C-alpha cells in the first residue's frame, strides 16, 4: 500500500470510526453521558431510550458515514463532478431506506429543509441558501481525498459542489472547506499542524462563498478552540469544550469542537474519536470530523486494526475500492 492510499483510507475509516464511537451518545448531554457510561472506552450499543440511535448495535455507523460514501460514489461516477440534483435525490433515497428500516437517524435540519424545497420545485441554486448546520462538513471527506488543496480556489469549487444543494451559505461552506482542506493536506503527506493551518485558511476563503448569513467566523473559532483545552486533564478539557465551544449541529460549534478534540488527543485518531464520543451533543459528527482529519495524517495503519475490523463487519463496510478510485481523480 502506498503512503497516499494508506492516508486516504485512514481518512475514510477514521470518519467511520468517530461516527460509530459517537453513535450511542449523540443527543445526550455531557452530564448524562458521564452518568450512564462513566467514560466510554470503546464501541457501545445505543440505549433503547436514545431518540436517534435506539436499537443500533455497537460499532454501527450513522448518517455521517453513509452520506460520505454517497458523496464519494457520486464524485467517482461523475469523474470529479457532483450533480447537485443527483445528490439531492440520492439523499432523499437514503432517507427513505432508513425509514423503511425503522431508523430514527434521518436527514439533518438544513439538509431536510433544502431537499423539501427541491421537491417543491425550488432550483438547486436556491435550495441551500439557509443551510448552516454541519451536514456538509460531515460528508465532505471524499472531496479532500479526491482533490489537492492547491490551488485553493479550484479546491473550493469542488467543496461548494458538494455543499450547494443543502448548505450554500458562507457558514456551511466554511465548515466543509475546513474539514476537506485538513483531510486533503493529510492525504497529501502533511502533518497535523499543516492540516490545521490549511483548514483555517480554507475556512476563511470558504466563508466568502455562498449566501451570507449572520454567524460567528468558523476560521477564527477553529484557531481559538485549538488552544482552548490544551494541557488540561481529559475530563476537564471535555467540560470546557462543551461549555465554551459547544457541541450542537451548528457548524460554528461542532467543527471547531472537532479541532479542539484533535488538539487534546495530539492527533491520535482513536483517542480523538473516543474524546468526541464522551462529549455528547452531536458526538457522532464531531467524532467523524476529528477521526477523518487524524486518520488522514496517521493513515489506516494508525487506526486500531481490531476497531477497523469491527467497522467492516458490523456495517458491511468496504471502502478500499472507492478510495482507490477517488485517488485517481487527484
């Protein structure tokens, strides 16, 4: 396996790792996570009273991984291009399939509102003009695998293509740009520090794309969150991230929270994903973002092999062929 393929697989499986570890604690408060689990140290099944992930077995991935695979497949089939209308229909079909399975883990608020608009006949260029949550950031990892971050304007064009139909706002695009750029930097051989630096630059540039909506600057919040919990004991660090950064589906909270977790974990994918799972809130998405970025730097060889085997077995997940094809676009 080449180093680049190892890093690309590390990003994709790292995303799935953080997603699955955060699955049972999503929509729980930090206090409730501590009360129920103490400290999560590995994969756990969802409790039957979890309103989103009830009934899901340990190691199960959620919408983060499923939608990242959809984006990767569309990039591959489109030879690097994503048809926004096709993406809209693929996401709607995915939700129908989830409902048929009895799943409560469905489309997020921005994505749902945008796709409802598309179904009513609103043009795809207008459907996502209010989308500010983290749905675009959670599924953008394959863009970082498929394309080099330089030149940045061209890279951002690809990011926007993956966002436009649901999250065509400066905030939505900035969050996705930060994640995609960090992953791309890692896949290209960069260090964690390199990835974070480029993420901030991409977020700042991405904020100039799409429709303007009021909200905090994601680039500035990533820089701030990175230093916020460094040097603290893990439990105290998590409490500070919850209290000050936030763990909601808002891009301005969950994306910087993922970078704060990366800082505390020193870029270790397993540790970063576990820390995210203990946050509660949108823990699966925060874990997916942190796992993807860390995995792009360490490679698949930096992920625990037994954890990857669990992901493959529980979810019938086989990302190698798609990842290899995405790299040919690069």
